């Protein structure tokens, strides 16, 4: 693992611009990352797959929320009747 400063000096990388952090402060940060590009690409692939899974779950959650809103509206206007479900043993 190498520091950001070592990497940027070695690879002549253009500095990142982040609001609220000065370059001198950023260079002092100890950020570790693998030197091997294959390992970096593997990590990138795994993170991208996780992002896709998270987005799919959020999309599914949003769809369920919309279905719930529709069902609640149906109950509110009386389109769907609420049935009394007395369950024995619940007393």
C-alpha cells in the first residue's frame, strides 16, 4: 500500500478538487489502496455489483411503497372492505 501523495507523485495524477478540503490537508491523509491494478479493478467490480444490488432493492422498496399507498387509498374510499378477523386465542 502507498499513500496518496506517493501515488500522485509517481503517476503524475492531477489533484482532486474537493470542496472544504485544501490540497495540503488532503495530501496529509493516509489513504491505503492496493498498488496492483488487477486488485483495484476487482474491488471496483465488486463495489459496482453492490451498487447495482442496492439500487435494485431501493427500486423494489419504492414499488412496494407505491402499492401500499394505493391499497391504503382503496381502504380509505371504501373500494376494499375491511373484514373483521377475530382470531381465536388472541384474547
